[in-house]
């Protein structure tokens, strides 16, 4: 699917939590042993994910807009626009979901 209106609920909630600057809601979206992989730097578990949110996302004033999305099974890939004090531009994000929770969110290096 490529319709961003049909993006899985955890992915939509992820974007909403970032844009609302709600760190607690953001962290709660992840499985207890969830992972954020930002260009190869891994943040595993709620404490480390909270750290990433504070340094690279919510704490950096991030705003996120999904430009396109596709889902295949438990994996959703998005193209998004990101604006913050750390990074500005478009990136790809890959979510692996486990029911209502995010198992991982990966921002692979752009080539």
C-alpha cells in the first residue's frame, strides 16, 4: 500500500508523538526491548530510546511529515521530511511492528 492514510496505527502515533513533543507517548509505542537504529547507531530499550528522543528528535524540536508509505506484512517503509536543530531533509524510515508496538525503527544511511 502507498496510501499514507492507511499507515498502521503505531506508525501514525510515532509521527504524532514527535510532532506533539510527547516523549512519554513516543517511548510507550516501542516494545520493551525495542530498537531505534539511526544510521547504524543503535538505541535499544526504553531508556536508550528516550535518550535518542531527547538528543535527536523531540529534544531537538523535530517536526516530521510522512511523504509516502508502503506496508508489507509487519514492515512499513516510509519516506519522510524531518526538520530539527540536528537534521533537516528527507529520509527513509523502516518500522517493524509487533501488533500495536514498534519492534524497531531504522533510518538507513542514504546512498
